[in-house]
């Protein structure tokens, strides 16, 4: 079932808690207004799912709403969550994505974590990554677990919490060469 608004299409999922349609409209209108004020021409698509309200923004020049490593995207998602949950009642989780940025970022984080973990195992020396939000740290931790001989932990405090990837004690570095004469 789909409902059309002025310029935007609102896609409705199968899960509709009481009052969620109102929340969906409030969040959609908030994001349309934000895009208009920033001078971005685009569409807002929202869908209710079992995981909450999923909202996707699409359009040209959306980089301004994504920001450096998704920091602005996270801030806009937080504001949309405040709009969704401003009234009393049940909590509605809001997940905001812009031009499929989150899945692209997840893929690049997984590749980066695998490469870094492999390098850590080869070199035998730990590496500390740049600060990340909890969601991104979780992606890195789960990816590092798939690399034999590597482990990870988080250090520091928000917003500068970082992942440290370390070799596991006793793990043999990959690619270790053995010479015929034992040297």
C-alpha cells in the first residue's frame, strides 16, 4: 500500500503500531523542510518495519547531509528520532539513510577491518583505528572475528572511542617463510 504526498512517495510496510502513521508523516515533513532549508532537491521515502521507521533520502548533492564519515547523517537521524518520539507513548526507532550511504559505508568498513586485521597478524603489532560511533565499531569487531589470529577491543570514551586490532598471542603470522637450511 502506497500513499502519495506532494512530491514524495511514502512506502508503507506491513507493521503499523498505533499512531506510527502520524509519526511517519511528522518525520517526513521535518526532513522535507530540512532539505528545503539547506537547498536540496530530493525525495523522502519512509517505511514502517519491525525494526522501526526506515527513512531514505534521495537526490542530488546529498553529500552535505551525509557529512564527513556520516557524522551529519547521524546528527540528522538523531533529530528525526527526537521528532518521532516527542509525544508520550511507545518509542519509535528511526533509521535514516541517504542514497544508500549506510550499506556502502558498512562494506568499506568491513574491507578496511579485514585488511587491517590481516596486516596486524602479519606484522605482529597492534593498530588503533580512528574514532567511530558504536554502530561502526560493532561492524569492525564482528569483521575482525572472522580473521584468524586477530582480536579487537574498544578503548577511550565517547565521542573518541576507538577500536584497537591486535594479534592473538601464540598465533603464527600468515605468510611466514621457512628456509631450507633452517635460517
